[in-house]
C-alpha cells in the first residue's frame, strides 16, 4: 500500500501532515510506503529531513490566498493535475490525503481522475476555500474544530499533532525543560511562540513587555524564529525577568511542559495548546484567507481555554499576562477547558481511516 499526503506552504499545513505520517508509521506502515507531495516552500525541507520521499510539483501561479477565479486557471491547475496523476500512477498510490491549501485542488482532481480514495483535513475553525471546493469529492473531511461548518462528510477528529504530544506528560518533562532553558527556582513561566518562522509583531510586543516588566519575578521562554533571534538578543530584560531566547525549538514538548501560560499566534499552535492543556493568550494574525486565525482563537476563547488579544490591542499584553500568571485558579480552569476539547490522537485516527480505505 502507498499513501500520498499533499501539504504545502506554512507549518500549519506541513506539520499536521507530518504528524499523519508518524501516525501511519505507528500503525505499521513502512516509511517507504508514504509519499509527500508539495511545492518548494517549507515542505521541501521538512519531509526529506525526516526521511520521507518528497515529490515537488510546479505550483507557480497558485496563490496562497486562493480565489475561485485562481482555482479555475486551466494552465496552472491542469498542468499540476497532469504531473500529479503521473506521480500517483508511478508510485502506485492507493490513498490520498490533502491537508488543505493551494495544493489540494490539483491533488483532489488527480485522485478523482484515477478513482483513488481521497480525504481532506481542515486545520482551522473556518474552512479554507480549497477544502470547500474539494470536499464534495472526499470520502470524509477531518475537522480540527467541532464547529467547523460548510464541509460535507465532516468528521471532528482534532488537528494532528506530532508523536511527542500523543501521550504528553507535563510533570515528567518539566524538570528537563527547566534545565534546558536555565530556569531555577519556582518562577511562573510564560512561553512565547509566533509560529515556525516567528512573528515580528509578537516579538516586539514581548520585548517591550520584558524590558519594562512591572510584575512579580517571571521566566519567559521565547521562540523568536531564527530570523528574529539576533534582534531579540539585543534587548535587555528587566531585573525580575529570566528571558530565554531561542531561534527554533525542535523539542516543543519541553517548551509546553515548562509553560504555565503561552502567548502565541492562532495557527497550528492551537492544536499543540489543546493537546498539552496549556492556557494561552492568542494574537491571531490578519493574514491568509478567511481570517482563519481569528476564528481559531475565538473557538478557544469561547470555551474558556484562551484569551484573545487583537493585533490592534497588542499593547494590552503586559497587563493581561501579569494578571493571568498571578491567578492560579484561573490558569487551572483554562487548562481544564483546554483539555476538554483536546484530541491528541487525531494523527492516528486519520491514519486508521486511510489504511481502512486502502484495503
């Protein structure tokens, strides 16, 4: 059996796709039977580095901010479909999974032409256009949020997270995490995560917060993104702040294990926040299509798992963080609310469906 997973663009598509591959491996599928397909962005680095076969297709002209008109451009979509069909035939693909985004439309068309079982995965609370277009061809669309609508045959399974989060144990990981970030004593710890590449706006807001910190002693573990690290290292923290700055963290399980509260964007991080039952302050980015990060953030806020700070009100961040870390009862309630909507086994749930369709 050969399984093809199509994911391209940002970490919000790429890393959930990688998690499904890990789910397939955990269920006994050889790595050689898993093929990833995408363009020349993050996916072209991540999947080969993890030892998977990666097929790059020409996606020029397919924009991330997909529109109906763009999706119907015959010269782009049909060339991509043709190349993908050839690859599916050559690789003897049995089942196809599209992770959403611009690559999904030609992949779904190719699977339909070959009459292969096709599934969608939607990472956001508001469905993206590509998934809305292709859902009618899918056997099922796997949903990350229960309230996501507009997709026929939608099944709420959660957003796939990587293997370290399937059986996450904060208490056992926390000592190793504290040592990793040089944190001593019983300081409350605030994690900051702006996405796989970092966020300039979030970084600047946090830099202002720690340099002018007026609250009790605190530790801040800040994943800046590699391109922002040097700038952040040039900022001095206030005397009561231990500020650990890291460009990129491969051990995200340790990051969440030490974090009593996380300040984050509201893309793929939302799945990890729920899987680890971590309270959050979410700053949704106003990019991409459909305002999906805002919908993701509001979904967590609605159940009491997070608090939303808009980009326009980012100046409220220091006061809000100070208030939250001092209120242990509220943090525990937020953690309980987050845990109530967690579905850490999503990757294996999707993998099982794919294996079932291949038989």
